[in-house]
C-alpha cells in the first residue's frame, strides 16, 4: 500500500472514530446508557455536532482538493464555522435542555477531529502526544460522566449538574388580607436548578425530625428546606433521586402529541423511623418492555439530618404498583393523561397508608376499558395499603383525579378532586362508598353544556355527593386541616389549594356542610400545601416557588386595635362618620374629597407622618385643639404604634396589597 493510500486510510479511520464518539461512545460514557436512551436536546446537540462535523469535513475536502487551500488553514476555518453553527443553534434554543460540560466536550472533539489530521500528517512525532491526549480526555469523560450521572446532564438547563441552586435567587413579601388574619406571604424564587421545559409536579411535607420540610421535585430530586431566625430559606440537596424513569419514557413515546411533563412525581410522605426517616413517594413508572406505565409508591429510609450517603436506585423499595399496566391510548382526550395521576398519600397509622389513584382517562368515555368501575383495578379509587401484610385494597371508588387527602383532628378523611369542566369536589371519604365518577358530576364535557354519562347507567342514590363543589372549576389541588394554635380563629377549617384560580380557599365546615369558602389570592398555581405546626403554611407552586405564610402578629394586633379604637367611625376605603384612612400615612392633612373637615385640621397643613399620627392618636384635642373628633385618644404607646403600623402596611393605597421587601 502506498504512503498516500495509508494516509488516506488513516484519515478516514480517524474521522469515522470521531463520528462514533459523537454518536455513541460519549453518551454511553457520560450516562451509562445507550445513545438512544439519551433523550431531549442533549441528543440533538450530539447529532448537531456530528452533522456539523460531517459538513465541515466535506467543505474541507472541497477547499483543499478543488481550490488548493492549505489543509491546516482549511481545517481551522471549517472547524470555526461548524462551531459557530452549533453555538447559534444553542443560542436560538436557549430554553432547551443542555449542559455546559457537553458543549465544551463536543466542541473539543469536533476541533481535534478536524484539525489533528493535517497536523499529524506533517509532524509524525505528534502522533504519540495526540494519542496520549485522547486517552486522557477519554478517562476524564468516564470519571466525570459516571460521577455526575444521567440526571445531572440530562435534565438541567444551563445549570450546575451537581444539583446546586440557581445563583439568581430572589425573595419578596406581600400582605394578604383575610377575614380573620393579615398574613405575611414570602415568595422564594430561583432556589432550584431550572428544568428545560415545563415540568409541573412534586410535593412538600413536614420533616418528622422536627425541623424544616422535605421537598421532591417533579423529576424526583429531593431536598431539605429550613428557615433560620432571620427568615432566610436554606435549601439542601439530599443527593438522592426518586426512581422515576423519565428519560426512558421520553425516549420511547412519540415526540409529537404526548404531554411528557405529565410523567412526574405526585406526592411525598414522611414518617419517623428508628433508623432515621422513612419516606414514601408516589410517581409514574414506564415499563419499556411492554410499552406501558403504572403508578408506583417507592420507599427509602434516609438519615434524620444531612445528605444521603452513597444512595443508589437499588436502595429504593417498591411498596405498591398499580395493575394493569396502562398503554398509551387512542381515543378521546390525550394519549397519555399523566396529569390525572392522583397520587396523594396520607398516613392512617404507622403501617397503613391511603393512596389516591386517578383514572388516567380510562373511564369508559375518554378511554377504554372503564377501569374506574372495575372493582379489580385501582384506577379512579383510593387504595388502602397495609405495609405489614403487603396488601392493597379498595377504600373508596368513583373518583376522577384525587389531588388532596387529609385526616383532620377528629379522624375524618377529606379528599379533593378535579371535575371535568366545572365540578371540582371536596369529599368526606367513607370506606366502601362510591363517589359517582364517571356517571355523576357537577361539571360538563369540555366545550359542552352537559356531561354525557350523567345518570345514564346508575341511580344517583348509589353515589355519595360531595360536601362542596366548585363551578366553574378552580383547578383544585391539595388541602390541609388547620390545627396550629397560631391560627386559632381558623382551627378545624380546611385550607384548599388551587391551580387554575391561583388561590387558597379557607373552607369552614359546620354540621357536615360548608358554610362558607373564602378565597385568598396567592398569584401562582399552587401544587401542594403543608404545615409543620410551627405557625406557618408552606406552599409549592408549579413555578417552583416556595411560599411561606405566617400570621403578621404585629399587624394583626394593629388591625384589632384599629377596629376597637377607630373602626366605629373610620374605614380603610370609604368615608363614613370620619374620612377614609386608607393611605393616610404620607397623605396631606385634611385632603380626602367629599368630607367636611374642621377648620383646625384644615389649618394644620403638611402631611400625616407616623410622628404626627402618634401625637394625634395620643390626645386629639391637644394635638388639634377644637377638632370635631370626639375621641379621648389611645394612652398605650404600643397600641398606637400597632395601629400606625397597620395603617402603613395593611392599607397601602386604599386597600391594595403592598410589597414589603423589594425583590433582590
């Protein structure tokens, strides 16, 4: 074989090896899985690098063979052009899934692949150095890939792959006025690595170790949440991930028409255990062999504090798995209705759990078979799991998508579930009862004015009616029963979260019926709510915001004092016997239109400052002799300060919701 033929063969082998690395070996080294299991934009980036490499190689042959360009110069030019094309693609898809490490590694491989042949062909002694360089890079890829794993590279968007939080964190606080309390709501944003696409789900629960909370995100990453005395949120990754196989599901299902974000973690439950903390997590699981999915409950014991050392997927134990395994369907609705998973968990005793399982649109209308009415299938049911016996039995049936389960102080079990278009329900569960779906609902078919199956096959007397139903739907989610002494006026009420309405609903139940439901604006889709009995409620939203609700104690004292001392004559919005006091701090004295002030107040001039208000509240007749106000004043300085604080913060401008802290 001639020297030229050997050089050509060497170069073709070199380029083929580079393409093999880009297409297959590198993902396998990084992720420990086959190339076609690496889904999403990471795979697209590898394909992009390979396509750019092939195009650059062809361009280089044209430049050298037909135009006579120097080989090294041509290789450098086409390598730069290829990288520019790839980087432009990444820039245009800046919200997509990728990691910086993959971009850097792909760039290095592409550059070395194009530039090395002309260099090595003219300087044979560089071959040994190049080979050593290739071995070193390969070893680094193996170490980095196996230590970081698939979850780190495959699910984060331009974020550190070790699970650390975003650098761009922010916090803001609002005041929320309710009929019983003024709440301080603090919103914590940007504390978690950003997902590449919408991935609504996950849950939060109180940590039974006594401090903070445990949080699981929709794709399975686990964290501890704690607040310090200054009110700062501390997020600690547990170094543990739920065994939910999103990547396999996304690799196997069609790329168009499947809402893959519905494949998610639904809930987390934590119990104290002699060896630490036992957690249960409900989530989807994809059966690759049979191309179907189930709802699974997985369990693991973690330390009471700190990270989980050397945790592996094999440490998780499958507590329960729904059967039969469900295929993607081709009927009404959507092929994969993962959003109707239910999946809520509540503890009835140490070894007895209640699990809600949604119908996943196998209800006889959107999909067949009708597993909701099949007593052998768990779908559309709440299931009683006995951990000691290893059994699962139907507790209640006739449900659509149960998004909340709660046991109150008296042992009653409350459930919330989605209706179709309208008809979200609050139910009081009784073992063995049927709650009507799909044959009875207060909602309607989407885009219609009726529900086709209402009362067609059964008498309505066979079904238990909801305690309350929302029409139109609020996108109901989880709920808690209030037991915390810090919210004494809410004791035994239910706080119900909503997705569509962006609100909490405080529901008062008396004598078995809802006597009122008070909406409390939150401003985000609330996925979960929990409380640890520490004078706070913790919310988790679909925007992955953590919201902490506490009673504003000083402000509530001010509200009470205002009502006692001022409320008989003044209101925060309207003129009554006296002028409106909404926005009084900073307002010119005697300036409310439509009110006839005394000449004394009109002659004061200036604006109402906290100091002037303090003097006026202490002794109105001394501050403004001859005032028409018939009020002896407030002698206690602490009460005056509380009233002024209430006027400054709660009222804002005629009853608005002011921001206390600027976003930072």
